[in-house]
């Protein structure tokens, strides 16, 4: 985190919530990548990897859920602009004690897609939880973060591995 002062763009001069006016911004190519992890028991990882989950192909369903979530972010996050999402990829890396979820979202528009990537990532993770909860109610979803952002006035952002 930085120590520089920030103003809250979603508040008007009276402190009331508002949707930011982006009409004076130029449409540019924008991309954001978010990641999170679904921590689970090794037995659950093994069942997921073998495709032995009663509800079906967990990662295929979570991928579709993430894509759908990216497209519907403004329905869930009150001050997000509805934007035309150009591309969404949802990838998974299954490790010994967790599934890493990574979502990349792209658009050409006047506002960024960070919230779309974060929302999609969380919904994909929640879908994994939903489909695996019969085996493992101790799962934990964590480490949701923005890892990359490009395009727009604020420029490029890349999260370091140490954060």
C-alpha cells in the first residue's frame, strides 16, 4: 500500500454514493487478471482430480460460472458500469492442498475490468466449493487479489509475488 492520499471517486462532494462519470474517457483496450485459492483436504483434491465428484466435472462448471460472473458483474456490484466484455479466460492449477483459480478479462471501453476479473474469480471459487462441499465442508477460499491491470488512465499494475 502507498501512503499517498486518495479521494474516493464513488462519493460525491456530499459523501453520497455515485456512479463515476466516464463519459470524458477514451475507450482503450483494458485487461485485468485476478487469482484466488480454494484450500481443501488432499482427499478432496484427489477426488476432484480423478473426476469422482457426484455433481460432475467441477472445473468445467466453475469455468462457465466464472465466465458468466464476469459478464454480470454490474448486476452484483452496485456502482460498476455495465461494460461489453470482449474475452474471459478461467484457468485452474490443482496443487496438493488447493486449487488456484486465475481469471483474465478484457474489454475495449472507458472503464477497467478489475471488478469483473475479481468477481469472476470469486464465483468460480464458490462454484468449486459448492460442488465439493459434500466431501469437504472445511474448504477455505482465500487470497483473492488483483494480479495484473493494463489500459486506461492509471496505466499498468503488476502485483509482486511478495505481496
